[in-house]
């Protein structure tokens, strides 16, 4: 039935809205008072209207509700199996195992888990053709698809060195051709966000990163996994994920790749704090909301104490329950592409995508992503952006509650550190200067820890 609720009201144009706003400002300048500019150079208006911002981007849909991902670091296989089963029983809908040792018995690890009904991700910290063959055999026997998250460029960018001195891309190419039951092409773009890159840089670097793989891997016949970190700028982060799908689709089309990307989203580490750590739960909640509304396939939450505690049952349970509340009590999984048609988000999506595309073209015109990594250009640009954000934080213009705004001076954390929560300085020989992840609050936290030691 047609809705006639507003039939007696004339539509109001954007011009009329502006005139009324200008009147209410009592002479103050509209642009100076109400329009602000983001670090990406996007001017944000006080309102968005159909007669100015009705561009619909037709973002590809993820086609299914987001899944809750549980991370498990594999050291003891039996304990990892137990933890996996417990996580599934408590609401996890997919599992990601981080494996650092190629001698890990992956068949045993997956033997007692119902991998036929849940997606399995393996973050592999090494290159091994024989290991991938074993994973492929498990996937074939169990009639399931396993995502092996192997990203040689991320290894180079984050560590400064490749996995091995051999051709890193050849191992992945071999797996693409010979291991048809597993997915082996992935991009870990979390590094760029966690190191302080702007959203436009994150998108452009991810696209350039992807372009290297389209050129290195000639027969990609599987969904490409992109893992991205989500920051605290709520609407911008929703638009970022939507822009990522648009940009991926545009680039993939040039290589006749017809499959959509598979996005894993996780909260950023950059704004997480050691002091007043419970505020981290508020930050991760809104970041997970952005990830879901932006269309992530899988969301992996970050425990509130992840920066200073080892993995623990309580932290894992709280972070998983945050997603369970969003899914089963807030019903965030019930609408497909919920951001479609929101003029503000549509406008942000377009602007971020266009700016990122221009930067991507500049990277390609100047030798490509790997070339600029080896020259240090990418590292320099990220460092410049990170320094600008750090200055905003240090001056109090960018706020982290409980840290540089309303800190509780009675907080004591030196007794509770199981992990070193700051950038680790480890001088060694590397092929390139690595991109370093760094949290905004590190300096102020180190100063507070020093005062704790004083009598």
C-alpha cells in the first residue's frame, strides 16, 4: 500500500535548507562554522540531500550475513583443538589458526573440528609447498574450502625481508595451479592502518598491493581475501570498505577476474590504550559496527586487553560476545548492504574511491607498489601521515578518552604487563625499511609507566 504520510508536506530542497541554516547562524560563515575537512582532504558538510548527493555506487554485495571469526594461535595442537571447539560452542562461526611452524600437523589440528560447516582460515607465517599440499589434501578429503592467508608482500613490508631468499611468488603460483581445494591468494592490508596511513592511502596501497599479485599470479581462479583494519571514524570506515569493493571490482575487471573479494575486518590497534583499557571495548564495538555495515564477510574482533595480555579465555569471550550482541540482539546481519542510499555514506564512498584511484595511478606511473616499497616512498608517505595524526593527539585535538582526556591518575599498569605493548627496536639487516605499526598513546603511556616506578 502506498505511504501517504507526507502527502501534505512540500519537499524541501537543499537550497532551502542552506538558507534556513544560514539564518540560524546569525551571520556566522556557513563553511567556516559547519564544514570540516578530514585528513583525506574530504570536506564534510552538515547535511546531504537527494538533489545534490543522490549518487548510488552499486557496491557489490557480500551476499551473506557476516561471520564471527575466532583467532587461535597454534602452539599446542591439543589445546588449540580444545579452544576451537569451545569457541564454536560459544558462538564463533569461523576459525582462524595462526601457524608459525611448518612441521605443525595440520591434519590432526583439523581432524576433530567440523570444518565442513564453518570457514577455516590459516595464517601461515612461512612458505612451504609441502605444507600447502597437506592442507589441500585435508580440504579435499573433508570436502571443504580452506583459506590459507599467505602474503609475501606483507611479509616484506612489515618485516623488511621476504619469507625466504627463493622466489616467494613461485610457491604461491604452484599452489594456485596444484592445490585447487584451498584459497592461497590474500592481502593483509591491516599494516597500513595500524602504521598510521590515511584512509585514501590504505585503499590505494591495498589496490597497488593487489595489482602486484594480478601481475605475479597468472591464473587466479579463487576469491581473493583482503584483510583490513577498521578505525574509529565511524562513517568514513563504513565508506572505506564499500570503496574497497568498488575499487577491487574495477581492477579485477581489467584482469578478467570475475569473483568478488572476500573481506576480513578487524579493529585497528592504533587507537587502543594501555590505561583505562575498558574503553577499548567501546572502540572495538563501534569499529566492528563499521565493518559489518561496510559489508565485511568476516569480522574478527580485538580483545580489549590484546596489547598487553597474552591470549586468555576472558578476553576472547568478551570480544566474541560483542559480536554476538551485534548479530543476535542488534540484528546487524538482517539487512543486505544497509548503507545503500544513505547520501552521506554514498558521497564518502565516491570521494574515497576516486581519491584512492588517483593515488593508485600515481603509484603505478612511478614504478608500482614493490618498486616504491624498495625505494622507501611508501614508508615515507605513511610516516608523514602518522606524524600528522600523532601531533593532533599530542596537542589534544585528537582525543582518546582515559588517556589524553580525563585520565585516571590512580591507574597502575606496570604490574599487569604480560606483553611488551610498545614498538620493539630490533636492529638487523633488512632488504627494505619495514613499515612499523605504532599506537598513538605509546609515548604518554611510557611516561606514565616510568612515574609508577618512582617512590
